[in-house]
């Protein structure tokens, strides 16, 4: 950037020389754009009235709404003032300072909270107005005492978000998210084709709560949001569905809102940029959920005709000045430089209380954008403005636990169905999960489970943590299918019978582990023979379990018990002459398996 500044100054000096002025006038075409730097707002020393303060903050918040034009080579001063917003535009994130219905395209609907049908003088609003007075009093106190950003954030948690915080259907936390951030050119502001994984921690993230299997008795429990099942979707190589923005976790899933706070010493534009980037990440997660099951990054279609109608909300506060944005994802259009090299394909737009976001992928503009539009903004230093804020937040709360939660659970069902039908049987017995499980031991003790592609973007310590979680999850699945627990899973009774020599007259039945130990200790099978026998045993067991699942006769989550079957392994000994005499091992058997 410094080299560009120096180069630009030299060109300016060159153009101002007397001998070049005439040539400059002849080449002059016209004024492309007039860019005005917004005035900074010092809340401590601002001398205007409330209306003037509101207008000043709005102008600064929108940063003059200058959209990036990739065909223009901007001077250094413009990049200094607007470069951060240009970078967001390049990545597909756009902010509009008012709601524009024409931005909502491709036959989609965007739900926006409103004051229609709500009268703040209605007696039924008494409780909300009581809460509004608390919001107002705390805002005035924070401004009077010039309190830090922490005080504003703490009051927002206690006064504005407390009802969502206490809802068992929702999870609200200062929750980090991971995202793959495309790198941009410092001068051109276009994508370089490289990217890096970054971690961000919004001041508040609002998502759906997950449940353990032991909490199945809860009235708000739903099987689609089971933590164990979501873990399988997350770690299964053929899914890799990221529900929690903190990759590798399943505590807060599919966020629908994000909040960023700034005190008077902060920058309201930074709050908007941070909130929009978080919202864009959450829109990407919802887009993947809404599509048919498949690996991360693969081409997938939407599950239904309305699956693309998902959205998120972004809230910011700059002192007592609040903004509510709505964000959604849609195709990038020609006027947004669709197909231009160096821009992303996806766009996220965010507007005043309704936002639109454009999300761009690497190298060229992606097919989709994400838009954020403003729905509402005000200074909550009076009861009416504070009441409006609470009314809008309460409507989002109701929408989240009804429409949004239903959208997520309905779109999770095909993912769970796909995983239930393939997860266990894809592993068979070729990977080492836990040393104590002999039935799933492998040829290589050091080999890791194959992971979804997003795991490779993490650093080594986190990758090891995710690998361990995957192994534990698979071990638990084996435990559920094969071990005796009496309810909710297969009751797999001992069913293997030895018919070699004197054992043919025995009525003893063995579990797979005991059966292998029997051949090792009594019949002195070599390790190579045991490995071969083990493969046969678990291939047949897996085929039988899969058949039971298809018939709906057991396992899964229906609590049915499988009927045991008896398997026999018969052996025909090879002649000693056909064996390798130098090995010192008993000649291996050829095995025929028959089912009784």
C-alpha cells in the first residue's frame, strides 16, 4: 500500500506540471463519482440535538453507502476511508441503509418484524413497557457516566436478550465461529485466490439448543437436534454438515442472529462490519443445510422449492444507538458485477433492520450474494424507542422458536436419514476406533478415520481433537448396535457356534469377540487367520443388522430387539505339503460360512 501511495503522489505531481495540463484536459472524460468522507461522531462532545445526532450516526454507520466498483482504480485516500467496505463487497457482503423490496428476488420471501397490529398504549403492553423503562434508564446512566463497552454489552444481555437467554429451545452465548476468509489485494481490493481460516467471537450469538439423549423427556426435546446425531452428521465424511459455527462442536447450532456492541470509544461501522460477516457465515451454514445430503463442497440441489428462503438477523449498538438488520442470500445480478474476475460469486446484503448479504467465492463473483438491509434504528434513550426495540426482538424470538426451528428440523430429517442408512455400514471393520474393541481393530493401529474436507483447514491440535471425537462417536455407535443394553438398540445375543472337531457336538454360542478368542486359544489360529475370520464375522453381522434396519424390525430409535441367528464356520484343512513349512504356523483353513 505504501508503494501505491508513493506511485500515486508521483502521478499527481506529473499531471500538475504545466506541460502536462493541456494533455490532461484533452484526455479528461468526466467525473465518475463524488466521494464524501462521513464525519466522525464524538458522542461525548456532540453539541446537536437528538435528531442531529441520529442523522450523524446514520451517515457514519452507512459510510456513505459507497459500493465497490472493480473497474475503478481508487486513490489511496478513498481506500483508507472505504477500503474495509470494499473488501466486504468483494467477498459478497453488501449493506443497504433502508429496506428495498426490489433487492428480494428469485421468488423468495423475507420476513421482517414490524409494529403492525401492536399499540404501545394497549394495556397488554404494560410488561414490555416496564422492561423498556429499564432499558432507557440504563442507557441514560451509561451515557451520563461515560461507561465502557462492557457496561453496554452487559445491559443488552440483561435487559434486551434476557427472554431469549432463558428459553430452553434456544442457545445464546458469546460463541466463536470459524470461517474461511478469502484474502484480498491491498490496492485493488479484489480476491487473490488465497484464503485462510479465521476465528471471530461476536458479542452474542443466537442459535438453537441441542439435547443429549438423556434429555429425551424434556418437553422441548426433538430428535433432530440430538447432540449425538448432529455429531455423526458433523464428522461423517459423506456429510460433514456444520451446524455449530465453532467447527467440531454441536452445542449452539444454526445461528439465526448475531449482536455486536460498541461503546462511545468504538466505531459503529466496525460493529456493522463484524455483525454482517458473522451473519454471512451463518447464511452459508443454512444454505448447506437446505440442500440435499452430501459432502461439503459437492454440488447439491435444494431439498424443496422453498428451501432457499432462509434468513438471519444482525443487531448492533453504538452506545444507545441501535440498528436491526435482516440478511438473506440471493443470486448476484449483472449490476453487481456478476462474473467479474476477482469478486465472489455469492452476495450477502444487509439493510436497516432488513439486510441483504452477498457472499463471494474465490476468483470470480459467485452465483449468489448475501444482502443485509436495515429494518429499524433508534437511540433508546426514551421509553418509546426502547419499547420498539423490545417489540422487534420479541417478534424475532417468537419467529426463532416456531418458523425457524421448524425449518431447521425439517431440513435435518433427510440428512439424518442419509446418515442413519450409511454411517455405520461404511466403516465396517477397517478402522481402529478404540483399543478395547477387538471387533473393530485394524491392520494399522495408527491410521486415522477419514474426515470431512473442512477438518483439513484446522490446525493440528484441533484436528487431533476432532479425530478423537470422531473415534469416540464411532465407538459409541458400535456399542449401541452390538452390545447388550436392553432398550433403544439391538439386543445382539451370542450367536456364533464352532463346529470344528469336538466342538461340533458342543451347544456353546459365542459373541464375535469370544468366538475369535476361542479360535485363538483352543484351535491355535494364527493372527493372519484370525484377521481373515474376523472380516467374515463382521461382514455377516453388518449384513444382518442392515437387513434388520431395512425391515424395521430392530435397532435405530424404535427400541426393538433383534432376533438372534446361529452362524457356523466349517473348516477344511489343507495338506501340510501345501503350507509354508518355514513359517512355523498351523496351516490355515479354508472357510465356508453357513447360516442356520
